[in-house]
């Protein structure tokens, strides 16, 4: 495997697709992400995946890894194709729609309780990151 230019969360921000990462890089990014997420009150998650099942599996792994309550799928698609999954932790809802032309990966946005704490987005992280 070629060496990834990703060594920190900020390196992901310029990417359209989640890169392949070594186990060591994943471990380092998980530690950095954990610290960054500790400053947020709640989260939204976007998952760009080739299928609805893969998007939902990535979300469920994230929920488990963070000890979050399972969010409810309130809108989905039966169509076959690439999807965008949007999960809102505050509302506990998940929506999945067909979306062509996207990359693949997980985007996590941390939110504060009010506008004084700016939202921060991390990713795209690989679908199997969690």
C-alpha cells in the first residue's frame, strides 16, 4: 500500500473520497477525533456510500464506537445506487437518499449548544473507520 499523505484530521478536509489508511494512521486519527469530538455537544453525520446498507452499517459502527443511542431511519430508498445518509443526533433521525457524483466516506460535524460554538466537520473518514 502506498503511504497516505494523511497524518492528521485536517489533512482529510481537502479530500473528496476517504483515503485508504494504515492501522497506525487510523489509531492516531481516532485519538485526535476523540479529543476533538469531546468539545461538541451533539453531532450530525453524513455518509457517502455505494449502497444504503453500507451507509447504514458505517453509521451503526460509529454509534456503537461512541456509545450513542441508535438513531431511527425515518426516510430511505429502495433504489439501487450510491447514497447520501444524513443522521442528526439531536433529533435522533436518519435519512437516506440516492445521490450520484459523490465520493465515499463518513463526515462528522460537531455542534455546540448555541451559535457561540462554531460547528466543525471532520472527514471524510473511511467507511470501515469505526
